[in-house]
C-alpha cells in the first residue's frame, strides 16, 4: 500500500464500530525517513486514525549533514542489492553505470544514486504499465534515501500533521527512537469545521 499517496483503507483495520477500541499502526524499521514526502505520510496516517488509535514509529536520530561517507547498514547492504538487481533486470553493463552515495542537501538525507555513463532507453510494459523512459549519460536516479530525524524536527512534522508525541524512548546509544503518537483532539475538531 502506498502510504505516501493515500490513507490506509478502512477495511484493512476497522474491525469494530466501537470508537473506544484503539488500533495500533506500526511503521517500523527506520523507514519513515525513506519517503520522498514525509509530511504526506504523516498526514495520511493521521487521516486514517481515530481518536484512540496509536501510531508507533521507529527511526534513526541524528544529523544527516555530518554523514562521514561510510556506507553501513541499509546504505551498504540494501543499496548494493538494489543496484545490482537494477543492473541485471535492466541489462545495464557494469561499465556503463556507477553507484554513488552522498548527502543530499535538498532532502537533508543520505542518498544512493545510479549514475548512467551512457544514454539508455527503457520500455516498461507489464501490469497495465506501458511507458518508455529515457535516461541521458550523466543523469542520476535515486535508488535509496534515508533521513535521520532530530527531535525538534520530528515534533514539528508530527504537529503539522495533527499528531502528538505521547511517549518515546531512545536506545542506549541515543541513535534510534521509538515514538508513540496519537491524534491531536483540537486538530480533528478544527479540520471538521
């Protein structure tokens, strides 16, 4: 399901008409920072939730801009897998592309891109999709993105979406957070009027 572009369909989680029953939405695995439009994800969660529901999110905490250039975790293992899969599935020879990892100031994220060293044209014709995509030599396609949150930023994103942080805990290194959020009562009232 694409939580960046739509709310969570009610038939998936609504098993009771009792408003006192709380649903728990889990967004785990430090992936909230992978979304292109995090604000839309927060908003779609908010619009999927009732007053007693909880959203549990995990993510890394830190400053993205001080990334030391060391590929580790998802930036190493996931990225390399995605990169090699794309090469194989699209028939791109190793000498005609390269994997780049860097800090992206525009998204305040660490990203990995596939840089094309020659022009390519790809035709996708499956599952009702019939598209031709041209990529020019020198262009980069983002294949992975990760954003660490800082607490003030996380609080602002939640507040903007009509969510409030009701509890959080950090791991012993203060590098990862588990946050539990609820709907802001005044937000739902102000949106209805």
